[in-house]
C-alpha cells in the first residue's frame, strides 16, 4: 500500500478539480472490486477428496488473492515517436519473490541502444523514498531492430528474507516505467514513460464459509502466500485481544479437534493448516486479525455400519 503526493509550487493550478479526483477515486475503487470478483470466480480449489479409508478431506480458501500482473502503456515524451507497453508479472513465495518485466517498443531509431527502468513516483516527478524500500529496478537494455521495434525481458528476484520484508508487491500507484536513449557519456534522453496502475483487492473471507463434514473427516485451510491467517475455534471462550493473539502459540495438538475446548492454530507459518474433526457438532471459527473473516464447520455423526436408512 503505497502512493505518491506531488507538491506543486504555491499558487499554481491543480491538474484536476476535486470533482475530477473524486471520479478517479470511484473508478479506481470499482476496478479494484472487479479484480477481487475475478479472483473469487477464478478460484478452482478442489472441494473434496476421498481417502482410502473413505474419510473425506474438505478444502477451504483462507482468503483469495488476485494474480499480481499489470500492463503499462508507454507514451512518447519530449517530442519522441517511441510508444509501447511494459508488462509486470510477480510470483511470490513465503521467503522471496520474482518480478518478470517485458518491455515492447516501436518508433525507435534503428540500431540505437535504449535503457529502461522502474522508479518511484510518476512520470515527470521522481519520488523521495524511504531507505527501507528496495532500490529502483534497472531493466535489461533494448537495441532497436531495422524496423524500429525492440523488446527486453528482465527477471528480478529479491533476496531471500524469512520475514517477507524484501518481497516485491506491485503498488496500486507510485511506480513508473521509463525508457531512455543513450546520449554519449553525458547521460540519457527519456523517450517514453508510463505510470504503473495496479487494480487489485484480496478476498478476505473463508471460502466456502460453511463446511459440512462427518466425524473423522479433515478440513484443509489454504492461505494466500505472504498471509498469516489464524484459525481459532473459541468454543464459548473469549478470543485474546490484539496484539496478544498475534504472538500466542497454537493450542491443543494442532491435528485433531472435538469442539469442546478453545483451539488456536497460531499464525500459519505455512500456506496450509490441516485439522481432523473427532466429534459431532457445529463449530464456528474466526481469524481475529481480519474483521468479518469467520466460518463454520458442521460435523455430522457417522451412521452405524449395520444401520438401514429410513428405519
């Protein structure tokens, strides 16, 4: 979650009116919500699988994240004829991340070398940033072909970091892609630029919210990468307040649950949490760190082997 504040000299006009800014905000919000709807619709996690002992494993998404991709329109600057696109695609693990950037250009001078990079701010205004942020990204160079087109592909992998601080996430605003033509040893002349606009929203819900299982069945919660959800069954007990709950370890044996006592998974260091239910009942659970994120597991008793349905 990062943005840019651009401060103009006192007395100069704003680029947009307040009404125009409000329209832009509503458009951004709707685009973000649409991204979340697409992420929810594209979820293809298996609903159930049956094991050799006829017990069933049920799968619940502990939140759904949309793919981290963005396409940037590069427009000509300073009277150049260069235009193109830059595509950004991020893949994330629990300890590091990789951003793949493809730049495609036309209108180049045949045989000319060009540089490209991603910087903080917006086109025309480089932002002052915190030293805790990753440095601007230098992309692979581009050499124009005879037809005035050129491409480059760059894959940037962040350093391994157990706490996730070094992971790259595409910002909704605050990055721009710049292309420049090398001009001797004196520097470079920018020829194209584009602001990165990323529409995204996570689905912060358990999906499905209610799961019906039988005694002996298992529920597997799958969390998006770089998400630390909690699975807490209060069983009528108060949930510890924040920040205590964030540092509390798991309770119980973390493998089975009968619904009679308070149970906490602790923060999920891994992307899945597995729990087998051993007694019938209706058990509500929550993630106390995410308001509105709760679900229910309804455990039904097994029929005796010699029972006859309807008798």
